[in-house]
């Protein structure tokens, strides 16, 4: 065992630049690994949402023979691990090739329709939960 260590010491003594390069590479690799782990930890705490816009139609037995109410709906799902707050002014409408955007107030804020339940804003969405907004 002592002979093996002595041979290693002789080899490393003959090539000091290789040892320095190996030390520099290992230090760089350790810093790179720690930065990558910090980035992954930061991304896991970031708020993530998915939103889908669609047309919603209300079908009810009391509406037979009458026109069915049709609404633009936005379903927002919280994909993160922290709760999120959705403000009243979350939806903007932009026409392509036109300047500016229009703010759309949700119908569930003003409660102008009997089929839409009223919400208080800001609306909190728990982690892995979803809420549908009527626009």
C-alpha cells in the first residue's frame, strides 16, 4: 500500500500542471452543480398556471324553447405549489393588427345574469385547483 502511494506521489510530482487543471475542473464542476440545483429549486417554487378560453352554453330544463345563454369562459388552473390570487382585471382583449387592448370585466363580478354565481375579487386558487370565470 505504501509503494502505491509513493508511486502516485512521484507521478503527481512530475505533472503539477495536470493536477492544477484537475483541481480547476473539479471546482468548476462543483459550482456548476450547485447553480443547477439552485435553479431547479427556484423553478419549483414559481407560480405556474394554465388557462383555457372557450364558449360555454347553459342548458337547463327551464330554458326549453328559449334561446340558451352563451358565455365566453376562462378556466384557470393553478399548476404550482403555492396559492395564487386572480385580480379583477385579469382578462384583456386584443384585436390583431390594432393598437391597444380592452379590459374585460368578468360577468361574475357584476352579477347581471341569474345563471352566473357572483365572485368576490381577488379570487384565490389553491394549488392544483381550478376556477371557471364567465366573461
